[in-house]
């Protein structure tokens, strides 16, 4: 059996911490919970992360990468701002009510009012997502694909707010709002805001 490197072991612990947070809640997760998820002893966890709070912060940071870094990289292969906007909307929602990354973010949001570090993480993610949308909107307007109904910053902020709101509805198991329905609701606003039918080929 190949022995895991220190980096691989830390990545495993970050993933295990994320699962433990979703299972027990941010306020209820303890060292033994993370150890159980990782299949290790508590001492082995502490060897890599002497401070459990550091591990929990890294778990949240890793969970947030999907909603900015992964989306940004996906957009690099697209040139049409219409395609970019549709893909960005569709990739910003939960896959379903049990989506672990979104459940992790929900836990982070609940703790943000009491923890400045978590609040900073969420604020940074929000600002980066707004910037991503704003760049797409500005490019679309510059090439004549979009006729914006307002300033791009306001529209971008509203798009991210809609993502968050409908994402919560999905994880709360709303009976008629799933990922597809939520995406169409957000795109309905985006069509009005951009003056474009947003019929992506992707």
C-alpha cells in the first residue's frame, strides 16, 4: 500500500472536516467527529492540525472553491458572454438538497454573525462572485450582446443574491424549486436585465 504524503493526508482531513460539519453542525463538530470521518485517531488529526479551528476554516475555504475558482476556470474555455452568463448561473446552484458543498456554506453562513473569520470568508466569496458576473455583463454590453437595464454592479449583485436565495430554497427541499427551476427563475431576471434571450448553445 502506498503511504499518503503529508499534503494528501491534509486534503483528506479537510474533506473529512467538511463532512463532519455537515453531519454535526458547525457549533457541534468536535475533534473526534473529524477523526471518525477520516478513519484516524484524534491524535493523528492533531498531528496535522494542532488547532481544530484552523482545519474547520480550511474545510470551508475548500468548499467555496467550487463557487468561484471552478466556475472561473470553466469560463476560460468560453468566448461568448451569453454562454458565459448562462453557464455561470447554472453552475452557481446546488446539485440537489443534499449537496455537501452548499450545506457546508449554509453552516458557514449561520456562524458568520458570531465569527469574524467566517464572515470574512463569505464576504470575500460574495465579492468575487459579483466581480465575475460584472465582468461578463460589461463584456456583453461592450460588444453589443447585452443592453443592460441598469449598472452592471447592481445587476451582478442581484444575480448573486438570487443564487443564494434559491440555493437555500433547494437545500430546504422546496417542493417545486429544484436546480433546473431555480436556474430558469434566475435567468428570467437576467433576460430582463440584459435585454438578451440568453439561449446558450452549451
